[in-house]
């Protein structure tokens, strides 16, 4: 039975990368005015078991601009990786892949479902 839970090493490295990414974006070190304007925030970074691929989940603080922020991050990802390497004490700097974080959308959808009258009625029966 395979264990799909991330190791402590993966979690710690992901958190280090998340903090460094947030710092680089917040300080505008990417020198991309569009990226600064879209105000992306990094919510989580997951690493592959070999620590060679980091998937960074992001949201834009401006509603409806997630796709534009994702494109701007992907356009600058090699430069961002170069900015992160000296900030992190890692033997190998993983390749960074950016994705839109959909966890909040999923939570809102579940909350909306739970508020429906037919669901409320079923919940009261218990």
C-alpha cells in the first residue's frame, strides 16, 4: 500500500519556497509591472518526492484576474527561479510550476450546496 502523504522534508522545503516566492513577489523583484499590478499571492507549494519539481498554487488579490496573474508568473518563472536560488539553502533549486489554487472555489461551492433548502431539510432529519 503506497504512502502518498508528503514527507517532512517535502513539507519543509515547500514552505521555504513559498516564503521566498511571496517575498520576491511582494517586493516587486521580478521587475514586471503587470505582475505587480495583478498582486498574486502564493497559497501553497507542493514538491515532488525527489524535490525537483515545485508546484506553486496562487490566487490573485484582484477578483477575476487569476488567469492573467498565472500567465505573468509563468512568463517570469525562470527569472523567479534565479531570484530564489540564492535565497534558499538548497542543494538543488526545483523547477517551479504555477497553478491556480481552486480550493477556495471548491469550499464556496460546498457551502452553497449546504445552504440549499433541500439539503437543510435532510440535515434537520438527523
